[in-house]
């Protein structure tokens, strides 16, 4: 007599447990979202206020978020987004429309005989990251690579980010008035750069385009020419990204 076909084994997951799992994921994502929208790292108490969760619940969820890199605990005990969140942001930027707009702009600058062109965004409180890069056709280049981080306080691009994030002082006032910044030997004694901001909707700074190379190619005449070429490209990129070019550049 033929035996009936054996039914494949299944694992029954109680509805209650599945629901709890989804709720835990949603609560964990709420913590990540709270850190993403904060202007600075948050304490446990601040996370509790922002999310409405008990501190014990937050600590339990952080037990998963920290090892996986979505959240990092700083030396002072506060919390901020971790390296995994940053990598996801870089991957999203690489795959979404930003790169489709930025890369042609950088290539246009290099095709017009400028120095190497890069696009920088803020990474964290102290650093920026180069998202996109097109090397110039010159035989000697500066050492800037896409995906690498650089200090905000060193280099033209970093100072523009700080200027539009509220930093004060003569240099930042000049950036907000003129729309350019020049650095000579700040990040590397042998390198220099000229940079301009790129804006998105509601005047938000999206990033910074910089032209960089060996310092000896940055005389007064060369810098003036770089500004002449860079300004219209930054303006066009701003418009393409849904922004409005500031009055000072019209």
C-alpha cells in the first residue's frame, strides 16, 4: 500500500511573538531616527524624551544597535549614529540621483582644464567625507579620494560646511558673503583648493564642490580663473538639485 506523501515540516511562529518582533524593530528604528534628526549626540535621558520609551527599553535595544554599528556610544556616555548608518547613507547617495547630477558637474570642470574636482559632505561633528571625485589630467595630483574622510577645520570644503552650519568669524562671514573659500596648505602643506557651496530645497547646504591640486598651481590669476569656472557649475548643480542660488552669486 502506497504511503501518503509526507507534508514538509514547518515551524509555527506564534502570532504574538511575530508581532513583538515587528514592534521591537520599529522601536529600534525610532531610536536611529531620533539620532538622525538630532543636531548633536543624545544622552539616554534625551532619547527617552524624544522616543517616549522607558530607559530600560532603550538600553535593551541599544544592546543590538551598538554591536551592529547602527549606533555608537561616545566616551562621555552619549549616543550617536554609528558607522553602519554612515555606510548606508554613502550607499544611498551613490545609488540615488545625487551622483547622477554631481558626477557630470565634476567632469565638466575637469574637461575645462581645471584641477581635480571633488564633492564633499559633512560626515560628523569634526569631519567631512569626499563622496565623488574626478581627477584632473595634470601629471601631479593632490591626495583626495572618494570615500575618505577629512577634517572640517582643514581645507576649503570643510570651512564652507562650517560656514553654512552657523560658524562665526571673519572667514565664515566672508564665505557667506562671497560664496567661495580658498585654502593654501591647510590640509597638506603642498596642496591647495578653491571651493563653492551647493544648495538644495529651502536653502539647505547639500554639499561642496572643490577644485584641488598642488599648491604651486594656485597663484592669484589661477585662483581667479577657478572661481570664474566653478561658480556657474555650482549654480547649475544647485538648480538641478531643486535649490535656489543665493543673491550674492547673481
